[in-house]
């Protein structure tokens, strides 16, 4: 069979790949000059991996999904730590009770919480 996939972001790429591996002819159309949508990475002239559309972090506890994606690329271990700096102090982000305790006196913090 023949298929046209319009939009080759993450979903379109997976659909096109599955159809092609099942023996179908697949034509993909995308306004960008690459596949993968916002997940697109490339190495610049210095050999540095660049995330063209900003950082993307993958979260799942689905082992089958990880195994599927692992067939097509390598994982780069990454631990995401969020925080913010305010008044020369670092606090958790998103804002939470710990942040309130850091910036307010005990009575005020309890009242706010």
C-alpha cells in the first residue's frame, strides 16, 4: 500500500517508520527540512549536540516504550534539577512550602501555608 504522512514530528515519524517496516511505501511531507519535529537534534561544527528547539527530557515508566525507542537511538543519561535564584538564595521550583519556609519568618510562613 502507499501512504502519505503529513507532519513528521514524533508521532508522524513513528507512524511512517511502522508503515515502512511493514512493507508499505511511505511519503512524508513536512514544512521543516528534517524529521522529528521539536525533538530534532544535530551536531554543530564543533561536535556539540544541539537541541534546535530547546531541551527535551523523556519521562516514562513504560519499559516497552523505552525498548522501542532504544532501537533507533542512544540515550544520554540526564538528571533534571529545577530551582530558582531569588535574593541571592536558591530555592525549589516549582514554588512550594520549603520555599515559603526559606523566605518568611516561622509565624508568617505557617500563616501563609
